């Protein structure tokens, strides 16, 4: 009887272990080259066991996005809440949050994979857009709109502002994943984010003295 709880915990942990293994295999090999056999072996389960939890590689990728990446959106949302809606207070808190996310999950590798393989596997791009891109752009857009309503940000399309803000950070992810491995100097994400935020907000804030 004493062994039953241990067995139950192990069984309950299997989906998470499989998702973690899939994240590592997708990041290293890409979507097309990732084999379910390799993912199962890395998770320490049989391929048949993997199919008990995930019906296909596509559903497994969806789980990777939802479980490994989507929770990071809540970290950004929490930072916004702590800033009480004041964008001048919020901005200095974002660079370390972005750096932590980059260190904790292979964002750049997955983004590169989605871009490189989306033509042949459009559903992985759709999953990434629905779970990550759209919520992030929407969150930043709403934050900008709120700041405009409070008189902090100059008039302009909030969504355009959002893309202006996240675009260079996104490109630094791609640079570090594509260019750095072939000899280019990688970017320090936290330093780049801090400088970019300082630069864009000195142009966007109605009161430049409120810029971080």
C-alpha cells in the first residue's frame, strides 16, 4: 500500500515530463525532425504511453506552448498590476522580466522553429500566434491605450506602439538563435530591452522627464 501514492505521483507527472522532453527536442531538432520516439525516450516512457496523453505531435506542440511559454505572459501581467497602470513606473521592471524568461525557456529556438517551418506546418504558427503572440500584443496594446487615456502617452495607434515596442526585442531573439551560432556577437537581452525602452519612451511619453 505504501507504494501506491508514489506510483500515482509518477503517473500524474508523466504529461509534464513528456511536455518538458518535447520542448527540449523541438528546440534542438525543430518540428519536422522531432520524432515522437525520441521525445518518449527522453521522457522515459514508451511511445504507447505518450499516445495515452497526446494524440499527435501537433497536440504535443500545443501543450508545449501552453504549459512552457504561456505562463510567462502572467509574469508580464503581474508587473503591469504592480505598476498600478502607470507606464513610467512599469517600464523599468520589464527588462529583467524578459531576461528571466529568456533564461528559463528556449524562446529563441522555438520562435526560429515556428518561423522556419510555418509554411509546411501552419498549425504550429497558429498555435504560437493564438497562445503567445496575440495575447502579448493585446496586453501591450491595452497598456498603451490605458496610458494614453491617463495622459501619459502621445496620441497614436496603440497597436502600432505595441509592435514598435516588442519588435526589436523579438528580433534580438531571432538574432541570438540564428546569427550568434554562426559567429555573430549575441545581444544581451536585458541590456537591449532597457536601452530600447528608454529610447522609445522618450519619444512616446508626453512628459519626457517621466521616462525611466
